[in-house]
C-alpha cells in the first residue's frame, strides 16, 4: 500500500530555484479556477434554473461558494490553502447540480471533470481533498436518506435520486481510481517541471559563466577589452552629462618578457595576479581596472577637476611597482611605464583616447621606463610623422633613395686610411637627408631592417669591387648587422652570395655586431659567427663596453677586433691625468686577448695623441673625416 502511494502521489522535492516558477504557475492556475467557479455560478443561476425553476437556490448556493473564493484570492493566491478551498468549492457545485435535478451519471461525470481540472495545479493535496469531499458528501446524503431527513421541505431521497449504499461504494471506487490516475499525472507534471527548471537553472548558470568569461580576464579576474569598452562608454556618458573629466591610463610592465623567458610562465602569471591586486588596492574604489592582454592594463580614474589631481595616484603606483615582490620563491623588482590621456581635453572619442594613452606610454618607455607621460598634440604629431616615414620606406627603397656613406678608419702608427665603415643614409626626395637615428629605429621595429641589411651587404661588396678596380685592394670595409638581421635573416647565405657575385676577397669585408647580439642565444650565436668567420670575413664587436659581455664569453667568440664606444673616448681629458679612465682597461683587455682595438668617435687631437700613446691600433672619427659619399671617399683615397 505504501509503495502504491509513493508511485502515484510521492512527488519529487521541489528545489529552491524551481519554487518561484511553480508558484507563479499556480497563481495563474488560481485565476483560471476562479473564473471556472464564476462560470459554474452562472450555469447554476441561469441555465440549470431555467429548466428546473431553481433560480433562487442556484443563485444563493453559488454565491456562498464563489464570493468567499473571490475574497480569499487577494490574500491566499498561490498558497496551498487556497488550492484546497478551490477543490472543496468545485466539489460543492456537484451538490448544487444534484439538487437542481441532475441525474447520478451526470453528477459523476461532473465530479470526474472537476477532479481532472484540478490537475492543472502541480499539487496533489487539492486532488486528495476533492476526492475526500466527494465521498463524504455521498455518505452524508445517503445517511440523511436512510433516516428520511428532509431538506427544503422535501425528502433527501428526491435530491439523492434514491441512491443506495451500493451506488455510494461504486462512486467511491470510481473516485479512488480517478484519484490514482490523476495523482500520477500530477506527479509526472511536477517531475517534468522540476526537470525543466533544473535544466533552465543550469542554462542560466552556464550563461552567467559564459557572460563572465567573455567579459573578464580569466587569469586576474579583471574586466577584459570587451568589458572595458562597454564600461568606458558608460563613464563617458556620465562625464558628458555631469561635465566631468576622466583619465585613461595605459600601463605596461617594463621588461616583463624577461621574467617569462627566464623564470617561466607560471611565475609570470603569478606576477600578473599580484599586479592586479596592487592596482585594485592602490586606486580609488570607483576606478576601472582592465587587463587587455599580456602585461598591458588600462586604468580609468574619474571625477576630478584638474589633471594634476591624479598625480599622487600615479606616484603611488610607480612606488608600489618599485617595491620588492616575492613571487613563488623569487624576489623580483618591477617597474611600469604609463601613458595618460584626459577626457575631454585630449579627445571625446574613446578609440582616440586609447590610442593617445598608448602613444604616451611609449613616450614614457623611450624616456627611460619606470615613468609616466601625458599625451600632448606635439607627441601625436611626432608619432604620425614616424608612421608616415614607415609607410614611405618601401617606396624609397625601390626609388633608390637609400645609399652608403663611408667613414675612413686610420692606422694610428702610419696615419694611413686602411679601411672604412659603411653607413646607410636616406636621402629623401622631399625631406632631404633623414638621419639614421630616426629611420633605423623605425626599420628595426617594422622588420624592414632585413631589406636594408641585404641592400647594405650587396652594395658594399659592389663598392669593394669598384675600390679594387681603382687600385685600393688593401681596404677593409665593415658593415653593421642589426639584431633582427642576425636572428631572423639568413646572414651567412646573404654574405656568401654577395661576395661570389662581386668576386671580392672575403678578407676585405667585416661585420660589426653589438654585445647585446652576442649575448642572445650564445650557443647559436657562436655557431653562426664561426660559419661567417670560415668564409674569411672579419668579426668586430661594436660599441664595446656598453653591454654586459664577460671576459669568459669574449674568449669563446671568434672575434678579430674590439671597437671602443665613443662615450669612453669622451672620458679622455686634455692636460689631465687619465690613468683611471675605463678606456685604459679596455685597451689592455684587447691586447691580452690578442685583438685589434679601434676607437671610434675621435674628434680632438689630444684624444688621438692619448690613444696613440696607449697603443690603440685604429681610430675612426671626425678628427680625420666624417662619413662621406662613395665618390668623396674615393677622392680622399686618391688624394
């Protein structure tokens, strides 16, 4: 019996997230049931009473059922008690219809229909109450009939159509069977509703997770680029309406790539989380902080009158990043560069503000990093000029605007020209001569340096062939090799092919590389340099002393010559003791390693005399000659 009850009436426990949905459904069902009672009151008052002259009875008995339900709807709608009252009210109308001269069969069909209608609720209790009320009123009327009790001055038998207890039992059996079937249907409805709500709840959770994932950085939990643009639009609208300013700060960590490369990405990721915490703790609560990729963050500070008001916040951030950070057992020191644009001072367009703060950030980096810079229109103009130059380089290359200049190298002892350094120059058709300090940096950043590097190799070998033809077979020409050219270009093949095409002696050619190139991927660098050395080409270390190479590494590289950077030559003082200057150490180091030493940037006679006294092999600088066109260099050689 217990199992049967559980099968038909045991509904699943409704989870909390489904309660609201099912309750709203039952409130709507209450309204439908109330309208049904009103319709039945109309039938009992007008339709049935017309046939059987029971208008007054139908009206008042229907009112006794319907009016209390109308009153209770306001206070109990959606409540289980109201559903119980609805079930009782529906069953009571069966009594009204019986007493209005309906037959037993018609009455039972009404009861079945009323019980079926109650399955509209996702609740078994109203159905149980309806079945109990039906059986109870059958028993009561048959009891009254048995003892010949009269109602309304008429025997109950007239109202009950002379039903015996056999009919009551039969009706009870029918009601119980219907109760089981309809109860099972309600159970299925509840299970289905719970399943639907469970599915909907999970879908809502997944949608929330997806929305969060799509709008937040998964590593730091900060808003991402998409979220940033949405919030920036809101901040802009607020600032525009309230005549307020806001600062958009582009923050980039200095040398973050080195941490990833040396300590691993797990340390880098942990550092980024720490940075996010620092930013959150250091900025005002209403500030917007977003990570837009890698080690780049956007900070938005609102509600200030003068841009100078945000300077204390900027200084706090700079100081926070300078503090020592303990990340996964490593003690790290960090710094950041920040670029700042102001709304509406710099622009009222969000994309432009983003671009301007990015430009200002790179200005801060170029000024030495660990710094900040406000965007200015002059800075913007400078950036646009650089972009124009970048776009113009390709055209200039094919229009042969690039050419080689040569700066002589002089033997200290004989004071004879023994070679030259080939230097690329850009003679722009409208702007005139553009300095290498401008276009070389841009070419490096865009990769165009690879094309320029090939041009220098090919043109210098052609010029060497021309020098040989004019009788200057003993000249040695050196060319500069950029970091990108050394790492990405096929330098060995380019050199070999150029020498074969020009048919020159490899000993007439040398390449100049910086210490920074040497110290990147040491093993691969040594192998590359040895293969170039095997071609017969000389290897120079340019700007020696400004990098971080060690004596141990110097002995491992196939180097022929050290070039002392101009900054050390500038340390030579006239008519003073120069015993403690670094230049002396570099000269001694070169001799101990058996290398030739070139001093570049020699501009004064006393510098030349000092270098000669200290045994420097070769000098290069304005004291003898500036870089010059090939034709002028040939003229100098001939003179």
